[in-house]
C-alpha cells in the first residue's frame, strides 16, 4: 500500500501518518511544498521512534510524482467525491492520496481521476475530518479488503488466558 500526501501542512499529522505507515508496512509519498521541514521536531514527536523506519519518498510537485510513478492505481480522498470509500475495490499496491489540511486536493487533479475519488461520510455540515484520522480510516479499509496481508491479527495477554 501507498499513502500520498499532497502538500501537507501540519507536521504532527504527517508524523502520525508516518507512524501508521510503519505499523502497516505502507510507503509514504510526500508531494512538496511541505508546510514544515522533515527535520521538524514535531514530526519526530508524533512519529516517535518509528520515523527512522519509515519508507518515505519526497517529490518536488505533482508532475514529478506522476512521472516517477507511471501506471499506478490512484485513489483520491475528497469531500467532493460521489462514492463512499467502502465502495472502492482497493488493489494491494494502490496509492491513496490526501490533500493539504486547509484546502484538500485541487479540483483540477480530482477531475483527472473522477472514477477513483472517494469520500468518508460525515454528519451534517462538517467540512472534514483530521488528516491523520482520514488516512487511517481509508488505509485500514484497503488493508481489510486485502486480508491484512502479513499483519499480526491476534493479540495476547502476557499473564492471562483468553476465555473463549
């Protein structure tokens, strides 16, 4: 799986997303400009000791991203989509793209991919969810659809037995 952040603005969100990527063996793609430096202590605070384990690639702009990733299956998360994220059939190597916190993915990019735009349902006039939460929601649906491949599915209590 791949998470793509288009011009992310907040280091804490990106740090949290990076941590989620490490926990799910997902690659992170960052499209510049970023609203922070990758050396920002807030990224490291949110990403904890996971950040050095992250598979991350940075692109100078969306064109650079497209040129370096030809032929990918790209899903775009947007409040403007007609289709709910659970209606898409995600491939194991797909790319899930999210826009900047303050404005989302530009409409000209959305218009290039109308069939793969997805939305998270929300109540009433809510504008959007937190970026890190949105990534987790859609990423885990994509992982679920692909059987959580190679992920740990069982937890255990150290000093107790589970009762069935």
